[in-house]
C-alpha cells in the first residue's frame, strides 16, 4: 500500500515575480501528532512518506508561495484512501491460443511498487484496438491478472493496455500500462 504521498501544485494566474514555495504536512487538523516538511521533488512538487493507511484522521498539506509582494498559503486536507493511485501494471503479454484463431490470451503482473497484492488486491481495466485504427474498446474491471479476449479477427494485430485500481474502489485508476501487441 502507499509508502509515500506525492504532491504538486500550479499557480493561477502565473506570477510575474520569482516565487518560492514551502510545503509542510501534518496528520490531523488540530493538535496533529505528526508534522514535517514535504521534501521537494521539483520546482512545484514534493513528497512525504511513512504514512498511515486506514486512519480516520486526515492528512493536511500546506503550500505557501512567497515573493517580494508577500505570501499566500493553501491547505488541502485528504484521506489517503481517497487519493490512492497505483502505478501501471507491468509485463503485459499478448499471446495466441493454439487452435483458437478468434481468441488472444492477455497476461500481466501487478505493479512492482504495490506491496502485498495478495492482501491488498487490485482490479484491472483492459483497453484494446485493432491495428487498422479501429475504435478503442475498454472492458472491465476484472480481478484476475489474465483475460481471454474473444471475437478477435484472425490474423489482425491487436494493441492492448491495462490499468489498475485498488480493489475496494478507493482512489483512481493507474495510468495505462506500456502497450503490448499480438495477432
């Protein structure tokens, strides 16, 4: 489950003056038991770890923008479960099934960054299209890490991708996996 929270921000409108940022986090709204600085990962992003899943107490990120005209802060409270986004599934393979010319076997692995998928399972969406630029179809979610695609046109190259989401429907789907193809 998540080992870190990644934060990023934008300013609207974009300031004309050079602006610096300080980002902090705390666990709890008032009288927080855990506080710290969000470690910068880019000009407008940061990360913090050692997070507690299933806590009913929200985390709060505070981003302060500072320039010669002054400072402005923004607080964002959230529960970890509501922002979970797994990395994409890995090692997607598309294989023909001997003797089954209208079927393709799809197999993949959970993202390596998702610890204990046997205890914290994922569900998967599949996106596929034929090579001729036909309409992309999305199916699922499915709980297993393999799927038999049926009704495919024999001899036609199919491009496939898979996305993952927490099994309990918390958070959002991952980005799509790297594409794999098969005939």
